[in-house]
């Protein structure tokens, strides 16, 4: 269950309620974008609607919960139940140990909780910081404590004094605290931290004695050298076993916890997007990870929390997720210049109107991480479920990432020819970014650097996922027309059973020929049309580079300080990922009514990587495209996608060519931009200098 969070408390001073400070109403538009289903909620779990906040009434004291997240495991959620309601039930007990309950959760979350029995307010984020939560601490000019998922979208609403809340859990007891003391108590809570914050000893601490800090003790002629030569040593093979099993489990649960809320009826008869093998293999995979890596805590089978799944509605949330001209706010459609159409349904007309929606969307550069996610998502979903892939380009279709994406989708078609792969080619310009800038700055806040804007613009446009369509493989044209919901998903399996009968062998061959012809016709019919993804879940590759040594600065640190320096740099990157990327990108993706999910930041995946010798994770003695993210490259090679496995990392702003274009315009050249450290330059400083 995904909600936006907006909580305002004050000390009773009415002077704060003025035009210069945000009010609760200022947050409503942004919350509607994040949770388009109803009342600011984006529901992917449960068979019926719920309200926000979630309320529990009890004589000992009422409990209210604002929950933005997903419970993948760590709490029993019966099949078909809503995970937010299950969490409220666990937290509302008079004797509930709130820190213990929340520390057991596996999955992303940000919460604000009023626990009536103890008169305590709790708020915080998961230890990785995968969900946005901004905090405004009381100060002399505004004595309110404010928690919000994002800034108000209106440029007239002031948004000062907010910062990303450090991961962890914080509490304020109102049995001892008066409203007038709220500022000091909240500041003390943040300074102390009631949970495992980014500086605490946790999964990203550097004191891991079980992982070698150098190649000492590893076989000579080692696995990395053999990987460069095209062979895989047994130690690397075992590492791939553990990491790949963890990734399979992670993708299975993230592709599975999706339910249809286009109408809130019994979903028992709804078609399932989950592979029938996924439920049986999930527990086996998790057991393999637990045997391989001792850090994985015992928990329920991941399949228990996410037993049912169904296709999404025709558009995210079933409604337009962007502002319309009927609102008081200026619409995004009015800000965005052509060629971007106005709304999500404008692109789905004519022959596209009956194309079944894909359950997931993948931010797709064609590189190692996104191709690995696509391949494992294929394993997790039913064979007939389409997968949407979004490719962003600011160079007329010729950026490095677009060319890589076109090659990678060809490789995916060869890997899984029966899967319908939909590459959405999102083409934009620097003028589009300039037109969007006022709107994006509200979503980015408090992030405010040139790099934030470039990454934010590319990510927002990519996850809007509207562009020219390239279709490869998949169901027949007749099935894709959707004569009835679920025909493609169930009919394909029934057809396979009929075709297995030997007496129909001749008919089978004829049907296969016809189906192949229909596939070609469908591809010709759909390819080139403008299409907007209706997927409610977006898979992102965050964490892969930070865990596995994918950045250029990792190679620099390794040259300067060896294995120990590389280990420290990786730990630092993981500890600050919440502040540099995760909160910002959650705000951008959620603005489209979609939910960001991060397979590489699954707790089991993190544990598997941290339990693997560093030389097997990343050996930076080897060249780029070989030694960086070594274990992930071998995972993809094992699946048979060798071209994507060898691609060199490019950040989204450079792979899409946006960074190059903005640097030339604002600084004169890439070299001049690098000399100015343009990426970390604040936008206000850039505007002030006029360069």
C-alpha cells in the first residue's frame, strides 16, 4: 500500500498560518498525484478500498497511521489483504513494541504514526531510505513540525526549512512533552535517532570481517582474471549462485505484489500476472540465500505476503495522474512543449485502445542493470504478460543509451521470444526540460543542484513513459486485442495443452505458422505508434553501482587506497544513497501515480552481496565493462545475455545526452562544466552567475 505523507503539528500559535508558510491544503495536489486511486492512496495490495490515514479505534486510545511503503515480508499479511491495514493492526496494540515491529519489516517504508495508548508520535524511514520523507523542524519563524512526502506543487506555497529525514525511527512522547516544547524535542529526536540511521552499525557498516579487503587468501590466477578470459572460476560461480538466487527472489516478489483496483471487487477470478512457478521457487530461493549468507534473518516466505496479483487498470490510478487545466494549478500539459501529448489516455486510441496493460515498467538503458532486471522479470511473470521498457533520449534517437536499448531489446527477444517486449522510445529536448523546470524544482526540493535537475528531468520524462512504441515478440494480434480480459493470459496456456496432443501435430504446425504471421502483423501495427504505459510499478536499478563498484570514483579510490579504500567508498555510497538519490527519485516517479521498486536494494540481495568476497563483487584491476560489477555481469552471462553484460556504465544524464547538451549551453563545453564542478553546483549559483 502506498500513500503520500503529509503531517503538520504546531504549538497552537495561529501566527504560523499565513500566506508565507504551507498549509495542509497546499499538499493535496501532490498527494493526489502520488496516490491517484482515492484520497491520496496508491493501492497495489488488498481487494478493497481503504482510507488515509488508516485508523484504529480503541478505548485505550486511537491509533492513526500514514504509511507509504510495501511490506514484502517480516509481517504476516494474509493473501488478498492490505499490508497497511495489517501493519496498523500490529502497531495499534496497547503493548506494541513499535521499533521491533518496524525493524522486522522487509521492504520500503516511510511512516507517521500516532499511537494513542502511549500518547506517542512515531515517524521515520526504512534503514535504506527507499521512500521520501521530508521534515521541517520547528523554528522561531515557523514553530510547526511538518512531515511530507514532497513539497507543495504550487509555486506560491513557500517551502523553506525542509530537509530529507535521515533513515531511522524517531518518537515524541506527549505524556511528557508540551506543545511549546515540540521544537526542542523533535530536534533532539533527530539528533539522537531512535533507529538504525545511516551512520549506525547496520548492513552498510565497514566493519565486515567476513569479507576480504584484498585478494590475499584467494586462489592465484583468480576468478577475476578468468572472467576476463571468458571462463568462470568455481569461487565466482558460487558467488553468482548466491547473488542470482537473491535477485530472483527479489524480482519475484516485486513483480507479484500488484493488484487491480480499477474496480474494488473480489479479485479471486482476476488473471494472475505471476508465474505459477514463482510461488514454489520463492521459498527455495530464499533458503538458498539464507544458507549462503548468514546475515539474512529468518522470516516468512516472501510469497506469503504477496499471494495474488492482477493486471493494472488502463491508466495509472485509473485517472489522469498529471494536473489538468481544470485545476487552480498550471497543468503539466501546459508546461510541457510538443512533442509530449497532454494526458495518459491521449496516446491510447484506435488500435492501441485494446492493447492489454503491462503489469510493470522498467527504466531501460539497455545496460547491465536494466537488462538483468528485465530478464528476471520475465522469469517471474506469466509468459503472456507484456513488459514495458522506457528509454529516454535527448539526441533525436541517437544517444548512447537509446542505441544500447535497441540492441538489448533485440537480445531480450532472442532470450525470450514468446514475451511481448514493448520499448517505449521517449524523445525529448532541452526545451522540454526548460518548460518543465518550475514544476520539477518543486518535486526535487530540497535537492537543488545542476545534477539533480538533469537527472530529475530525465527520470521524470522516462517514467512518464510516453513515446513511440517498438514491439517485439509476444501474444498474437487476436489475443492482444483483448476479446475478454485475461484471454491472452489464460488462452495461451490452454492452447499449449491442446498442442501437446500428438494427434493434432499437423494442426499445431499450421497454428504456429499462423501465430508467427500474426505476431509480425501485430508488431507492424503497433510499432511506431504513440503509447503511454499504464503500469503502476516501475523497476529501477538503484543500488547496483553502489553495492558492486559501478562508478568511476570507485576505480579512482581503488587506485589510491587499494581494497580497503574501495570497501570504504562502497560503504559510504550505500550510507548516503538515501540523501543523494532515493528520496528525490521516489518523489519524481510517484508524481505519475506509479510506485518505484528497487530490486537491487532488497534486503536479501544486499546481504548476499555483502557476504561475497570483494574481489568477486568488483575487481577494478580489470578494465571497465569487465571488472566493475563483476558478479552482476556474470549473473547476466549465465542467463545468456552476453552483449548487455559487457556494457560500460553511463549515468542517465549522460547516456541520454541531456548532460552534454545542458553543459554546452550553460558552460560552453563539457570540459568547462567539469572545471566548474557543474554537477554539484547549486542552481541558484548558476542563475546568479548567468553562466
